[in-house]
């Protein structure tokens, strides 16, 4: 599955290079045919600090033309621990007035809230295009943004299209699953959980510990302030005028964020990892991993140079961007 929500990237931010923060993705392609059952993938959603989760199923309904509308398959999310409460998105083939003259077949798409007291419909629509009718295969998926308690439901027989955006109350559970009403032939199920970059990029460094550490070290280690930049507005926008710390590692240097973020400022705390310099065969030239304003890693053709043990230059040629930082004297 490629998750359809594109994560913002760039310095920075970019509309051309799409990366992801190491999502935990699992494929389930051996489920076969299931009937009148619910399967919950609780073990795939154990990260309680995830920022988003997703599930996608591709399936067909082999008896749809015989017993429609009694055949359907669904994705469910926000599944409570007792299994009695969840959101559900369903696609159901229908043929309300079968005859030999008019083709009235369609896919009935619904989203409802299931509780122990019953089901309440949130949205409903009929589709005759972008879906395979009757017994044909279709995909159905949902992506849940836990920060904003919002779910995007998508589906179709080709490239999935957005079907609904569901504004939820407080999400009680990251657990997701699938359901079959009647008989469903499952081609695959994919689950994905995206961890919180703030957790993934946390380090043991603090401004105080770095200040004490740099008293005992030599350049190019130290604190660097934003100097200047060159960038193309068609590719990027500035994430901030950063203050950074350069800390030596076995392979090069860690770049530690201290201050200056503008884009997604609330996500960045002093001491988080902002990048890494990896040594090359060339003196003072490094391969660069840079974590953008959303915490996504940029690596492709990225590099860095240190001049005079005091000027740090970060190069992003695919984004037509470079940034320079100058060492602050102790």
C-alpha cells in the first residue's frame, strides 16, 4: 500500500520529493476467503505514540450477483478493547431493479458508527464509476490522523479515490481491522502505523549538557547559527532560521536542533536530532541525512561541507537549495 496522504517534506518543505518517517507496515496476503467474520489486527497497532495509522484491503465478493445486497466487506477503525465500538466503512454491490434493458448496478458506500446499542449512519453514497461492480475486485482503505482525530476513507478498482473525510471525537484506540458480510475473497490486507517523529528523533542531549560538553571539545564541534541560504520558492519554503549543534560521532556528526523553527515550530524541542553527517573519502565533505520540518528524512543527493572548521553548508540539489551556518565562538 502506498498511503495516500502525502507527508510534507523539504527544508524545509517540498512538493516534489515524498518520503516517510519509517512507517511500520505489514502485509497480510494469505487470509483467503472469509465469511461473516471480523478480523482485528491488534498486534499491528501497538505504537501508542503513533501520529497516524492506516489499513487497506483488496477483496472481491464471489456471490455478489447472486445474493446482493447481502454481500459486503468493510474496514473498521478506532476499535475499542471490548470490540463493541468502532467506525466502519463498507462497500456493497447493489442491483435494485435488475432487468435486461437498464444497467442499474452500483456500489453502495457507507460509513457508520457501531456501538453496543446499534449502528448510526454517518455518510452514504452510490458509485457506478471507479469501482468494479458485482464480483469484481475493489480496494477499500482508511487513514486516521490521530493528532486531528480525522479519518480519510478511500477506495476503488484502480487508483483509490477519496470517498469521505470523517471528523471523529477523541480516538480511543489505534486498532483497526476488516469485516466480511457474506463471503469475501481477500486478496491482501496492508496495515501501517507512522510513529511520532518527536519521539523517534529524541536524543539525550539538552542545551545545558551540550554547553558543558563543548567546553571540552574543539571545532568543528559546537553551536552553529543560521548564516544565509539560497533556495527556489518553486521547490521549497524555509522551515526556519535554525540554531544547531554539531556533535561528533563514529561516522561523522549528529546535527542537534536547538532553536529557530518556524514551520511546525511546536513539534521541535531543543535536543532533537535534525540531521546526520556521514563521512566520505573526501576531507570535510559528508553525505547528509536531514529531517525536514515534519520530521521526514531527506537523503537523496544531499551533502554537507565544513569549511575552515567554522562554516557548515547543507546542500539539497534536487530542491535547488543550500543553507549555511556559522560556528559560535565558545
